[in-house]
C-alpha cells in the first residue's frame, strides 16, 4: 500500500502540535507555512496558558470550574463538550510542556507560578514572563524538528495554501504555491489539517501579524466548508494605538495588578503622575468590584469605549485610557512583564515602570471559524444541570467523565470529510468571547487530542481503502489548472497604466479595513451594518476589475496580496451578515439597537455557507446540556460616571 500522509497547513502552535502528534503516531506529515514556523503568529502570544494545577486546586479551583468559566465567559455560545475535554486535558498539557523544557516562571518554592487573568477570581494562568507564546512555539518546534530529522515531517516554509482538493466530498490534498518561484502544484494527502489562525487583517489594523488575513479559511469556505459564528470578533481592551498597526499590551499587565483609569475631570491634561488618587476614576474597579480590572475582554473593551467615545473622558481628549503599573516594584515588573514593557518603551518612548501606559482597544481574535463536529464522551451532567456560580470557593462538579470520545474520527472535522480545523481557525471553544490564556490551550489541545482523531481517520476509514496516493491524477491536475488560470487572470491586468484608487487592490484592502472597523467592532447597529454591506458590494465589484501593479514571475507579493483581498471580502461578507442577522447582544457582539441577550432566538450557532450567489446564513441550536445559561453580569454595580466639568 502507498505511504499514507497528512498535510498540516499552518506553522503556529496548533500546526506544530498536530504535526508532532501525527508523526509520533507513525504517519508522514507535510507541514506548510507562509513563514518560518518560528515566526508564526503564535510567537506573539504574551500572557499565559490556563490550567488547573495543585496550587490552584488548593484555592478551591478545579477543571470543572475552568470549564464553567469558559462557557460563562463565552456567553454560552461555545460547544460545551469540547470545552469540558479541553479543561480536563489542560493540567496534562502543562506537565508535558514543562517536560519539554518550557521555562515557566517559578515561585520561590519551585512551583510553577500562576497569575490572574480576565474572567476568573482564581490564579490559574501559567506563564513564561510575558513571552509565553514564544517559549511554547520554540519548544514544540524542537519536537517537530526531531521528527523532521527522522524523515517523518517535511516542512514547506514560504508556501501559500491556495485551495483544498476535494473529490466526491472528501478532501484528498491541497494546492499550494511557492512564494519565491511562484510554482503552483498539488500535494496529495489522506487528511488535511487547517491550523491557519485568525483574520485580523480583514479589519486593516489589528494586534495580529500581517499574515493573519483569514485567506486560507476563506478558501476552504469558498470550496464548501461551513464557517460558524463569523460575527464573533474579539476586540482586546489594551493595545498601543499606532499608525501602522496596533501592538498588544497583554492582559497579563492587568493580571499582575495593572489598573485602568482616566482623570475624573474632563479636560484634565496634567501629567498622570501629578494627578492624586482621589482625582482618578478607576472605572472598572468601581463598576465591577468583584472582578475589577480582570473582567473579561468584551466587557473591559466596551467600558473603555464608553468612557472615551460616549463620555469624552479619554486621556487628553483622545481615545486613550491609562493602564497603570507604576505602583509595582521595578524588579517585580521586569520579572513578570519584561517582554511587553520593552515593547511599549520601544514604540512609545515612555518607561511604563515610571509612567502609566496609554492604551485603547484593538481587533485581536476571531472566536468564529470553520465549523467542526465531534463525538461526545462519557460525561453526564449533574441533575439538575449545573448553573454558573463562578467565584465559588469549592469545585462545582469534579466527577470523572470525558467531554469528547478519545480518538473519534470526526473530532474537529469540518463538514468536508478529511478536512480538519485546529486552533483559532476552529470555532468550537470560545463562543461569543474568548477568555484570555485559553487560546494557547485550545491550539495545543487540538493538536494533541484531536491529532489522534486524524490518525484514526486515516488508518481506519476511507483513506485506508482508497489512499490519496493511489487516486487518479484528474482531480489534482484540475485543481492546479484552476489556480494557475486565476493567477494568469490577475497577472494579465498589469498594463502600462498604473492602477487607480478604484482598481488598486491595496486601496481596496485599505477601504475594507476601514469599513469593517467602523461597522463591525465594538458597537454595531442595523443601519451601520446595512451601510457596510452596501460598501462591501461596491468593493467586490471593484475587486472584479482590480489591476496589479506588478507582473513579476518570481516573488510577486502584489499577486499574493491581491488574491488575499478577494478572500478577505468573502469573510467580511460572512462577518457583516452574521452581525446583521444576530439581533441581540452576546459577548463581543454588541448591538446598541438590541442590547439584551436573546437565548430563545439566538442561543444558536450562526452558520455561514458560500455559494456562487454569495453568502447565506442560518442559525443552528447548540447543545447546552452541561451548563444552563444564566445572566452574565460579573457582579456589575450601578456605579456612576464622575460629573463632567
């Protein structure tokens, strides 16, 4: 029988974990990445990774409490069974990473140190300074390099995924392009794992790397994969405003005691160090006395937006608030947060150890993504169903039981057989709002736990009877020809005349980002979303006439960008339609014309499908049998804003 192979697209944590797990299972892996894997966007994650451990357990914490916090934090829209299994696996994942050599911070007694993170009253976030993602990706890259040296993993860095190859409803490979030589070719595989991250570039400026454009997910979407909860876009509350991009200031700053405030008096332009405590408004602490500055991201973002935009109390009249760490000892800050403090000092010029940082929310993460399925495990809920009581001093429910069936071949498989989605490109784990430090966990969990599902699918199901390597060349040749023709059409638009602003793909991309940021981020309304959809139709019409400024046959970045703009327009279509049709407020999705959550009509997954006529959307009920929905308040009080002066 021909050698069975798995293709992994994406070199971040999810892709590396999947590659290592599949190679460990004895199967060959082709790993594709736009950039060297150690430069994947996972390297930019800062704050930490969540898991219960024995120290957290002594606080009264448990895996079930982690599960409960995640469902509550996601406003009851996440898939409950996968989240439960992820929380159960979290302690084992931390132990594994520790054995791999990840330099987690330690207490003076030698235990792994823990910090607070948004949405929890328990310290349960493990961290390596403020460069946790970098340390994790380096550790997993070493594991993949080991299998690479044994010939089990082949890396294709600087290759761009163009399309899945689908034959009779089954994914049997991909088409990809060498970004240097511009060669397009097909690669056969018995299963394909998409681990390509989020879509921040749809919004122009974000905290994401510029490779985080969602194009790979959009290409699967356009080939029949379903896209779920597209409207759920996380806007992180703390980032450095910038003309080129927005740089993240990790939630770990608030977890380590950072305080968010503005001057109580409107128009107060004094140096923040000269403003007395009594004249500062610590609005998160006053409004949410139980959680204070560690409320979840969607809540902190809306409060900051309200203070700056609606009340006009932003620092120096601008869209900025202070994030203050100056009350903490310098050596403590350097030990716990040195990585992000250096970033702030480099790009702003102020030392945040002495001067409060000036920050504002920025697009950060996509909770939505490719729709996936799963097989439930043996866990059955308590009777009656557990209700959220986050902050309890004892575990809610620590009975044994599995959220997912281990090794079930459909765990995190899309609606296309053989096509899987791991990490941020998967919609299942975060619902309407992701809790900080759950992203790194979900990526690694997908790779380790669901990697076994990929192995079992290849060994036991269709690929065992009809390996992709033995299939006729027709489907692969046709897919390559289609992508080559698309490339030729774009290159043929190059002429002696320069593109104008209507046909320049860079101008179209800039307008797309501006429009999506204005209409689809912190506050949404029917009128503005309808205006956005009109603009998107105009941009799609202009894109059909786009002209490239470059026809180079080697390393043509204009070609790659122009192709990507078309894919971002497809995702923008789904995002805006989901935001328009979800007539409620839930998590990161806030409609000022529908300010309440509507469980009766919208405690459902929004499912986008792509067809020639455009995007269609339907709402599919979710399985809420483990935790019943309750009001999501985080102990909010009626604290009033200071009187403007």
